[in-house]
């Protein structure tokens, strides 16, 4: 897949609003490996008071939280999905967010862009961020 430029994205004011309304963040692709970006970002968000929900194919707990295998398994409300997956996986993620019906924010991490999936999420009423790091943006506020 060719690299895309994000044509659908939130501005700084919207990002401020995102962090104001977000309490629970599902981290899709949260690695148990402390050297991985997903682990460092999730740990930072957890330390800032956000409830993190790991989604990963293995492990029972990461960062002291129960690990789920998919977004659809999580039995409580999710405000944001923070995505550490390849861009072509974002279509399935957007579909799962839409199916859940409670996700307010669809956030694709640094270097992750899929404008079609982002449009699908935005059209379903979600705020969309692409190619930005939640930790970097939160620190900047």
C-alpha cells in the first residue's frame, strides 16, 4: 500500500476536546514489550489517568489491565480507539467501532493513514485523528 497523506483529520482545538471527553481508551495492538511504542504510549496515558483497555492476540494482562482479543469483546463503553496497526487493517477497525456504536474517537497513530477508513468513521459520527501520536499530542496540551 502506498503511503497516504491524511485528508481527514482533527485540528488542535478538536484534539483538545477529544482529551476532555475521553476517559476510556482501547489500545489496539498494545504490545507487552516495554520497548514498543504502543506500550510506552499506553503506559503514559494510564499514568495521566485514562483507563486503558489492551487489545492484543496474546497475553492475559498488560500494564495490569485485562487483555481483550477484539474491540467487540469489550463489555463496557469505550471513548477512543487508539490504533497501532497497519493502515490496511483500519477498515476492519472502523467497522468494529461502528458496530459497537459507542466509540467517539477513531485515532490512528503516527505513520498510520487510511482515508477511506477515516471517512467511514467520520461519516458514522466519530472524531478522527490520523498520523499523530496520542502521547505527543496530550503532552503538547
